């Protein structure tokens, strides 16, 4: 069963990754200057390594210690500290502690595709349409997500990226990308 009746809330949850995300500022509210989200991440929660070519992300620890993979290094930031990831830098984050942590991510410039990406990924996870690692089960869903979000795959997995993006183009041609937006994008 899908969440087609989901309310227009600014907070979404991902039961696979184990986090809750609140949209603090949308790109439409900041004249495309920034998108700001706040994440409550459970112990062991993390994101896959990836990079962007068009946006900068600044991570700020609000409560607890956030582990950030930035290039080849691991950086730990504590409450009040921040770390910025420039375009082209492979990165990810993790909660390596025993407690829930809270952090903010500011994306500049503001990016509607990033906001849609999060809503769709979290919606797919709630509907059981992702793997145990949080990846969409359908290649077409992954293709659409990579396309709208400026998310790129690093390392050896990058070899399949053209195939995944082709699947995204196919989804757009068939109109199934519109179904994802209609079903999950409420903000």
C-alpha cells in the first residue's frame, strides 16, 4: 500500500536509514539562495558516498557528533561546528555514536531537485520500495533520482551510472517520473 494520502508535512522519516528529516527552508522560500534541512539520525545511520557538481553542502552539528566522509578523510564535527563540502568532493555522513544525533545541512544554491529527491527516497522507503541499504528497488526510480538531484556515484560503481541515467530517461519518456512527483512531493 502506498502513502498517497500523506499530509503536507515538513517532516519526513526513512525507516530504512533510521532518520527523520525536517525541511527548515525550501529553495522557493529563499529565492533559490539555499535549502536547509535538519536531520535526526539514529546510531549507525548513514548516507552512501556520492558527490554533486552544482551545489555546496554545509553540515552543522546541532546535538552530538557527526562523522563526515570528505574525500579520503573522516571529519568529526560536534555541536556548533560545521564542515563544508564543495562541488566534486566525494562525501557522506554517519552517526558512529550510541545516541541519536541532530545536524543541519545547508545546500547552496537552493535546489528544488534536492528537496524532491529527499521526499521521493523517504516515500519509497516508507512504502517498502527500497532495498535494505535504502536504494530504490527499481532502476528507473534510481535513474530519476540521480537526474533530479545532481547526485553522482563515485568509484567503481560509477561504471553503471550511464545505464542508471538511461533508465531515468526511459522513466521520463513513459511518464513514471511524474507519478513519483505526484505521489511523494508534497512541499
